[in-house]
C-alpha cells in the first residue's frame, strides 16, 4: 500500500523552489554551465579533505568520551549507593557494638605493648639516675 504523504525527496525539491530560500537563491545566482578551473577543483578537494578529517577526529572523540562518560556516571551512582548502604548497615546499634569490640589477640598485644612501654620508661629513669651519679 502506498502512502498518500509526499516523499522526502519531493518535499526537498518543493522547498528548494520556494522564493527566498537560500538554496533556491544560490541556484539562481550560480552559473553551472561555466567551466571549473583547476584552482577551484583543488580548493574544493582541500575543503573536502579537511571536512573528512574533522569528522574523523570528532568521531574518535565521541568514541573515546561516550564510554568514559557512561562509566563515570555509573561509578558515581554505584559509589553513592554503596556509601548509603554501608552507613545504614554500620549505624545499626547492635552491629555497632559488635564492630567496636576488641578481639582477644588485639587486647593481648595492647597489654603487652603497655607493659613494654612501662618497662622501657623504668629502664630510662634508671639510666638517667646512673648517668647523674657522681663518685
């Protein structure tokens, strides 16, 4: 079944032929039957090459930055979600007491270090007394 709407090509042709249209005015002012000199052909090729190169650069830029942007937003969202979940989990009172409990090994090492510090302080005081002793 054919559509009754005009085709995109016929729409463009109709727009081109309307007065005041830039494309229509351009076609009216340019003499397409005049021969093209080599300088114009060369300039046209240079512009074509520059535009092609520009689009290649833009495409590479987009290929590089779109995945980076997606990852950036995903990581930030994940970070915020994990942070919220951790805060919710750690601030539960019954769990907080469990987390703050000192293990038996850590308590033993802390007592041993405290005793060693006391012994070293006593040894230093003894050495200072010996050093100040005069005969």
